[in-house]
């Protein structure tokens, strides 16, 4: 029983790490989009 619990716990930890990694990738993508938008707005404003 203990082995089964440990195995499930390891799988859950891996799943959580994958979710966190995915969240960070999405966040970085959004930040890049925001950066591009700001850059475009600056170009428009300072023309």
C-alpha cells in the first residue's frame, strides 16, 4: 500500500510540475505580446 501511495504521489508531483511549466510558458507568451503592443503604441504616439 505504501508503494502505491508513493507512486501516485510522484505522478501527482510530475503533473503539477508540468502544469506549472505550462503556466509559465503561457505567461511568457502573454508578456511578449504585451511588450509588442507597448512597442507599437510607443511608435504610434511618438511619430
